[in-house]
């Protein structure tokens, strides 16, 4: 993933410091704003790819901040961080103009994966192309067919959607909850290994008998489809 | 003084004042009406008497002339209680009668009128009379009248009656109002005392009852049952927080021990890394438990959730079966489905999805057939029945003894034999909370063999009508609709 400019708007110094440090370690540029008004000003001025906004902020709360930015036609993708991890809080957050929502406490790997996907979505990199290609794997989104090195691979509808999501985010880490959200459209925490089993089936279809393997497990985070040759 | 001021400010006293005003006006109207009617009656009688006398006198004049009339009048004026008479000649000089003085001009116009006069022998005393003036041939004028003293006396009696009754009405009304107000105020003050002591922490206290069975009493009874309910809820809340404290402490202790042990014994970076990874895993479990608890608590608080929609519960069942099928196969189990179509419910697709996911998850974890000859089959079915949508998950596992079925819905309950497996004991509690939030319920039954768990959700009151449906289909939908409305109301009770 190429370098991103990220603005963290979070009033808890320690949490913010941890986030900024972790983003920098992951190779991104990260700034910090400690309250809603400062965050609002910085988000309007600076050219950020992604905003990470805490819901409860002094001076201007997170949802109003997002509403204000959207009113000013600032369309920078926003990930909302919230201590209120309830179903309807998420609905409220997204309705207010947020693009993604993560409940505290979270794993940084989950946050990073989501932030990278948001930034990429904005860049429009893998948006509307009809052909998705990773290594020798080719997915035709019009004909709904998949080939690897020229050989047809039949897929179930759900496997198709799973692979399509992975390939649209090729080179990015995709977490289990992101898969459940985007492929199945449910937002709860998949407690057991249900997603892993789906992935291992998919892997046996697209990687078995081919070289190099394309679908990788990223330990402690999720999955990534990537051209191993690179 | 403030006590008295309080008394004057009470609703009861203000109501008494309002009634007092209404009754005073009523009394005034009645007495006024009676006196007006009596007066009219008297006036009519006087007019009739005067009329009769004038008729008689004018007949005698026709027969015997002025002299006869003068004689008759002089005779009559000597009798006690006599009427008033005055005869004048063409020059306006009095020739007979008992009237000494009249206001000027009274005799000019014939007809009936009320006038003042002075009687002969008591000059200077002005009296009132009703009189008729009559023209006799030959320029004579005849006045016959009656004194109005009786009528005036009657008027005085009536006005005195009116004043007296108003006076007593006000006195009695005010005192009565104050008494009633004081009685009500005393009861309300008693209630206030109790409420204050309840607010300051004495939750066992209740509002005093008066055994009158009036509206205040019924209000008191309701307030008391509300207090009972609050105490009950608070007790439940305390129990929950005790449970939470207890059940979070166990994994927290484990987490701490593991970190401590790593500090003590780990030597290589790999060992440290391993210990840290375990620690993160452990804290993730904690977070999950915490989230589930919060979610249950939030739903049980009964607050309305956002994001409710009409959706097909069958689609949710199909989604989840599809999600869990590979995991089931890995566990050497098979999922069978029997999912009807058009099972519209109104609610949170997320929550109902999660509840059903928990049920399927449980079936996969604990529903393996104990008998190796029988295949482990999990059966997921969705159907509509009497305005309700039933989402069923049945397994062929060991099941749950009838005595423990209610118990298992509680938080953190994990039956013997399941403790060794991963899980928090919150899955079924969460499903039950979701069901209650949607005015439904969870049923736990014997699947003979195995366990059958049913998530019951009322069908949506207004399922979306698809435009491509045939007329017959639409009628079907309407019928289901009517039934479901009825059931929703019943469930809501």
C-alpha cells in the first residue's frame, strides 16, 4: 500500500499517540487533532486521504464534525471510532456521513486494514473495471467467469463474491469482519472459524495445483490476495 | 401563615371558590326571577282593581253626573285601605279625592302610569302609586290609583333574602372549601413526605393509603406498584452487575496470570511473543464477552433501536445456513433446510441474524450426534404460523434436560460437558434478548433426539406488496397481514 496521509481526531492523548505511531510504523503519514474544532479545521485545510474520528470529542462531537465537513463538500473518507459498539450506533454513524465504523476496543490490524480500504476506495483504483487480475488469476465481472493461467475455475455465487471482494482489494489486508460485512452484509463478530472455512475452500479452488499461491493468510489480521511474484 | 397560604393555593380550594361563584349566580338568578314575577303579578292585580273602579265610577257619572261621583269618592276615601282618588274640573282644580299633591303634568295624559304623590293629611311624605287617568265628559278628569307600598315592601323582603343567602353561601362555601382543601392537602402532603423519603434512599417505603377508593387512592395504588416495579428492576440490575463482575474477573485473572507467568519464565523472544499473542487472544475474548453483555443489557433496557426494517426472515436463514455450511462440513455435520418464502418481519436484520447465527453456532458446537451410527444433522427451518415467524434450529445431539431448559437462557450459563469448549455462555441469552426486543420469544424443546430451539418473531404488520404478484397472491398476503396484526397486539400485552 502506498503512503497515505491520515488525520487522527481523538481526545485521548495516549490512544492518539498509539495510533499515530502505529500508522507511521505502517509507512503512512499521520497527524493528530485533540478536539473536534481543531480536527474540523485541519480536515478542511489539509489534504488527507482518510480521517479517523472518535465519536465523543470535546468542543465538537464526532458526528457533527462529519456532518459539517460533508456540508462543506469535504468528501474525505471517514472512519468512526466509537466506544458505543451497538447496532444502532453504527447506523447513526453511517447516516451522519461516516464511511466505516469500528467499535472500541479494536485491534490495530483491523483499523489499518479498514483505513487502507477506505483510502483505496477514494483513489478509485479497483472501482469499476470489468476485469480483475492478480497474477495468473483473471475474474471477468461481466461474464462472471474465473480463469487461472487460462484454465476455467467454476465458482459458487458466494465464492465468486468473496473472491471479487478480495481481488478488488488485492495487495490489501482484508479482515474476517470486513468479509462478513461486505460479502454477507452482517456486522456481528464471527465468533467461530466460519470465514476461515470459506477462505480455505476458495483457496483450494484457486491455488491448488497452481504456483505461486495467491491467497495468503496474514497472521493476527486476516487475508490478502497478492501476486506472489512481486 | 404559609400553611394557610398553601391551603388557599390548593386545587380543591380553587374548585370550591369556582362552585361558590356558580351557586351565588344561581341564587341571584332564582331570587331575581321570583321577585320579578311576583311584582308583575301584583302590578296586574292593581291595574285590574283600578280598572274596575274606573268602570264603576264612569257608569255612575253617566247616570248621576259629577255630584254623584264626588259623593261616592268622599264616602270611599273615609274607609280604611282606600284607593287613591282625585277629580279635577276643567280648570284643573281638585274638587274631590284624597291626594294632596301630584307632580305637574301627570293629569294631562289619560292612561295608566306610575307616579309619586302626597296624601292628604301627611304632606311632605312622598309615596308611589300606580294610577289611571280618565277623561270624563264635561272637562272633568278622574284619577284612580293604588298605593305601591305593598309592592315596595315585597321588594325589600326579596333583596334582603338575596343578600342574606349570598352571605351564608359565601361563609359556608369558604369554610367548606377550606375544610375539603385541608383534607386533600393533608393526603397529598402525606404522599409528598413518603416520596421525599423514598427519594432520599428508603426504597422500602410506600405511599400511605386512605381506603377511600377515590381517584387519589387509585393513583396512590398505581404509584406504589410502580415503585415495586422499580425496586424489582434495580434488584435485577444489581444481580446483573454482580454477575458481570464475577464473570469478567475469571478471564481477567487468567489474563493477568498468563502475563505474569510469561514475565517470570519466558526466556527467548519467541516465548515472549507467544505469551503476548495469548494475552491478546484472551483480551479479545474479554472484549467479546463485554460487548455481548452490553448488547443484552441494552436490549433488555427495552430502548427502541434504530435501523429497523421490513425484511424476509427466510433470506436471513438462507444467508446464515450458507455462511455456516462449510464449517458444518468440516465438523462432519450436515445442515438441512426447510425455509418458506415471504416471511416478512419488522425489526433489526442484524440482531435477528446474529441471534440465529448463535443458534446455528450452538448446534454445530454441541449438537453432534452421540451415536456414531446416526449422522449429525442440523436442521434449519423457517415458517409462518398464526402471525408469527418461527426460525427453528434442531440438532441430533444430547439435547438439554427439561428441567434445565429455562435455566440455560440465563447469562453465562454453561452446562456440564460444554465447559471444556470455547464459548461464553451468552449466545442463548443474547438470542433470547433479541427475541424479547422484537416482542417474540425463544422456545427450547426436545427434538427427540436432540435439541430444538425456536426463535419466534411476530410477522410484520405490513409486509411490502410486490407489484409483480398475482391477485391471488396478494389476497394471501392480506390475510396473513390481518392475522399478524392481531397477534402482534396479543404479544405486546
